[in-house]
């Protein structure tokens, strides 16, 4: 792939600025009374078979206890009045297992399935898929695969929904090899993979850093005649981003008709990891032109890209513009901007940002202080460096080796060797072991 040229508006010497209109953010409806919601659920469960939450009053009491599952014997007693109905109407059992899956109660769902088997209530594909989905939602991939194995033992043929749930469980558990294995076996088992199958497998490869495999799956999806959607493209872009393959990420973004803020966030993160600050800012401009509201993740990624390239002025502008688009700067936003200033030798601006951070009621952490101390060390501002170390301890932000080394460097650069040695001797007493950099700066 040929190297992409940065947008003209971001070549050296030109100042970055974006004119944003205040976005209209749609939030959830406010003022809902939790007691009313719970009472509505109780009345819903009391209506019996006509309610989607077909849970008996006895079983509802079990759900109120929490995630601790009832034993099979206890469930047999609780469900005794329901079992006869389940024999004639299997959908009643499906509704109950679906509720347990949504509430992430997989063990209770499995015990219900076991109870059905012992009471000779036939379990069908929908019942098994509900339990499988419960374990998938609970991120318990081993148990999900046990359920898949039990299906074969019960002579219930797994379908596409079953394998998609298994692939998703493996993806959530970081088991990308197993996810690919199930995807590859689906055609042999007369189950045709769909967009969900490929999309989940692509996400699994992306999370493990195997972007080449993610791209291969994307090609296979298109070859099979399936259409890509936003979720699949976002997963592939994210896979490129984790590996720093920013050019591939931009190429994929260009194929999307209507990229969302998630799409742009993944692409900007890819540019950030590749230290492509021009493209990061260019994507922010593109978002404004297409009326896509940026979120905190993509904005912070752009600030971080500027930090890596020591573009402190642009990082500062991005932080300043956040209130204009109704974004609140968080710890990451300030830390990236402080880091950009410190790397560029702008320690005064770094200290000003640290002060703004406190005024904005964003708690500075060890990274915040360490970056500011590093900026002071560049110009030998040892007194300010020591004040920052003292402030860290007063704000319960424990100095680490980076903090101490930066303070030692500040003293050394300011030709105050005795203070540098004094700091070196204090480190073990404060549960921080000196490293090679600590000793080197004192020599």
C-alpha cells in the first residue's frame, strides 16, 4: 500500500483549528422511579403465561437473592407446578431461560435445564441456546463450550445461533484460536457462517493483535457473498489500530458509507499508535464536516497523537476546544497534553495545565505529576521539581521510579548534586527501589 499523504491543511506551519457547532446529545429519559420499574416487573411476572418474563413467584424470590444458583432439588420443588405446562408448551421454558440469560444467571439456567432432563421434559435447541447465551454473556467460555458438548450428548443438533454464541464466548475470553476453529468447522457441520460469525471472529483476532487474520476473514466474508456492516468494519479497523496499521485502518474507513463515532474513534486510535497526528486531526475535521459528534475516546486519541509527536500547541488547542463540543476533559486528556508540553520543553505550560486540572476537579495522578516533573527537569528547575514531588505525597499520588528519576535529573541539570544524591537515598525508605537511571543521573 502506498504511503498516504497528510491533508494539506495539516502541513507544517499551519495552525489547526476546528469550528464546531454544539452537538445535540440524546440521553436516556430522566426521572424514572426505580420503585415503579420494580413494581411493574413484579406485576408483569404475576400475569403468568401472557408476560415475556414468565417467572413463577417462587422462582422470582430466587432471583431476588442474587447470582447464587438454586440446587436442582430446590428447583424441582419450585418448578413442580410449571413442569406439566412445559411438557405441552415448550415456549414457557424458553421464556424462563431467556430471562435468566438476560440477567446473566448462567448457573441457575443450567440447573433449570438439568431439572428438565431429570423430570423428562424435552429440551430443544432453543432451551440449550438460551443457556449457552447465558454463559456467553457472563464471559465464561469454558462453560459455554461444555453446554455445546452437552447438546451433542442430548442429540440436539447445534445450529448457527449455537456456534455464534460459542464464537462470541471465545472472543470475550480472548480465545481467538478456538473462535477461528468453530468458524472453520461450521460449514462441515452444515451451518453456514453469517455476518455475526465473521464479525465476532474478526473482533477476536483484533483483540489479540492478529490484524492480518482479521483482514483475511474480512476478505473471506466478502468472497462468500455476505455484506459488511458497520460492526464488522469497526472490528477490522480496531484490529488495525491495535497493531498500529494506520494506513489499513484509513483504507477501511474510506470504504464505509456512513462511519459512526465508533468508526472514527478506531481510525484515530490507529493513527495515534502510528504517531500520525496530521491524520488524527484530519479525521476530526472530517467528522465535523459529516456532522458526526466526536466522543471522548477519539478526542483523547487525537491529543495523544499530538503528544507522541511533541505537537504541544495542537494538543493544547484540542484541550481548550473540548468544552465547545460539550466534552469534559478527563485525566487522560490532561495527562496527554501535559506530556506533550513536557516533551517539548514547555514546562511552564505543563504546570499551568496541572493547575487547570485541579480547578476542573480532575484528580492528578502519578502520570500527571511525573510528566510535569520531567518538563521541569529539562531546564534544571529543581526547586519546582521538588515542590511537585512534595505535592504528590500530599495528594496521595505516590511517586514512582519515573517521578524520582525526573526529580533527580532536575537536580543534576541544575548542578545540585547533593540534593540529587539525597533523593536517591530517600527512594528505598519510601518503598521505591532505585534503578539504573537513578544511579546514572547521580554520577
